[in-house]
């Protein structure tokens, strides 16, 4: 196995735990469907987060050509740059998923929206950092990344429900465009 494949194992495990948290919360919603109210924003956010995790994981393949060299400070730096966004996204999922079944998931969504989206914005910014490592051939589109992070930050800082609905639509469009772009290339 290459150094990249060894690096990918803990990342896959962390992303797997985050996805498990999301799917478990969906199972709780289905199980308690009679008592749940206003689940649209929560389901949209958790679905977007699931897709973001999958896009992030598939985007890591751009780093497979990086020569990590011998173990040392440079390899440790690469490791930190590549693993940190994954940890950030995993923390965001833990913030989003309620620890117990909430009767009004809309209220829960708005209660955790600010930290959730700010942690996501940080993770997205950190996910572009490894693009500047030597040996990386595929670079992030910085204009698209800035727009994406901007939408996430506006969502985090807004208390207006209409802004949240519009931003969710835009985030879903970005995910669809990202997935489409990765399928085409």
C-alpha cells in the first residue's frame, strides 16, 4: 500500500463515523415520525452534509500523487493538512445531530445553525490548503470555493428563515454542480 492509502484509512473511518451519525438521526426521524414537526431544514442540512462528506472524500484522490517522503516534519505537515478538514466536517456533524429525539427539528436546526455552518466554512477553507502542496496537480477553483464558503457564512450569520431557504437551495446547486463536474472529469 502507498503512503496515500495508509493516510486514507483514518480519513475513511472518520467520514464513516460522521455518515453513521447522520443516518442514525434519519432513522430516529422515521421511527418518531408521528411526533416530529418541521423536519425540512434539518433533513436538507443533513442531506447536504452527507453529500459534502462524499464529495470531500472523493476529492481526496487528487492528493494521491503527493510524495510524502520519509516520516518527519514534512510528512506530518501533509498529514495534518489533509486530515484537519475531515475532522472539522465530523465535528460539524456532531453539532448538527441532536443527542436525543427533538419534537421540533426546525428549532434545533436554528439553534445549532451558526456553529454548524461556521465549522463547515472552516472545514471548506482548510480543504483547499493541501492544493498548494508540491506535487498536487488538480487545484480547487478558488472563485467557486470562495462563493461556496460565502454562502455558508451568510447562512451561519443570518437569522432570517428566507435567507436560510435560499442559501440551502444554492448549497444544493453547488453540490450538484460539484458532483456533475467530478463525473465529467
